C-alpha cells in the first residue's frame, strides 16, 4: 500500500459529496468544538440526548455510514469510558446495592457515571463527524486560519504527515511478516518467541521513524525551510451556507440552554 492508498483508507469518508462536506473547514471545526464544550458544560441528561440526536441527524445528512461511525465511537469509547464505569463504586452517596467484598454502588456515583458517559459519547461522536467531514490537513489549515500559533501549526502539520508515513511503514512490516507466515495469534508457536518478534517490530518502527525524520528534515532544509517559515493557507471567504449552518447550530445550543431555565426539559 502506498501513501495515497493509506490516505484514501483513513480518510475515505472526507471525499464524499454532501452539504456538510462542502462547508468551510473553520465552520466545521468551530461548530463541533462548540458542541463538545457545551456537552462538557451541561449536566442535563436530556440535553445530552437531544444533542446526540442532532449529531446523528448530521451523520445522515452527510451521507456517512451510521454503522461505521458507531463502530468508530465504540472503538474510542473504552479509553475514557473506563473512568465513568468506576464512578458508582468510588463516589460517596446513598448506597443502592452492596456486593461481595464490601463493594458498594451509590446512587450519586451511578448518576455521575451516566453523565460522564453521556458527555463522552457526544464528544466522541462530534470528533468522528469532524474526522469524516474534513481531511486532517484541512483541520490543520483551519486551526491556522483561526489564529493557532505558527509553531504549533507546523508541529501539527508534520504530525499529520508522519501519521500516514508510519501507517505505510507498519503496513510494509506486517506484509513482510505475513509473507513469511508469521502470525502473532498463532498459538502453535512459542508465546515468548511471538513477543520477541513483536518487540523487533516496535524497535524497527522506532529506527525507521528516526531515519525518516532525519531524511525529511534535511529535505526541508534543502528547500529553504527555517524557523521563520510559514505554512501556506488560502484566504477562502465564508459562503452563505456557512453562515446558515452556524446560525442553525448556535440557535440549537441557545434553545437547549433556554429550555433548561423555562423548565421545558
């Protein structure tokens, strides 16, 4: 698999055509970040449920696969969801269940765990939508056009480029191992030998990344790169559809906040 193949595989959803795909990168970035911030701010489970329904509607409008988007959310969820799962057992409050070994489940801990999990689901859904609507390089350019410091933008841009390079290198190593009938899950071979091969693979990735880093850096220097170099960003103006989407989403968030105070939810 070459570099283009890896990009198409990781960002295959970003090349689709829809109303939301056509929006300016800055608009998609700001709106989805606003949804994440409001999800972290609110403590109302009904509000979070309505926000998730709104994000699901965005997935449908974008012609994205609901099944694949749901799988991506579930794949990332355990990295933060484990914190929410422990809350019923560690937070003080009214005990609603007592298990063996003196393990207690409290009502306050259970509700707080549900709140954390709901916030996490909304935030991860927003991130999945953003990654499905905008290529990573467009996200970098959007951050830069919104005022991200030049040094951070440069590091972020190089990180994105190295991400695909590491993907290709890992694929080549795995393909070479597979051509030699190596399978890390093959229990017919010694466990320690398989772990040793895995350690060799990780070491190889570190060595190749170091070598590639030097090669890329010297190539940048030969093309005039310096600490004062700037990342090119176009001066694309916002279209009417961008302002329309901003208005809809901000109105949606404001209405949710107002409904809390009017006791509608």
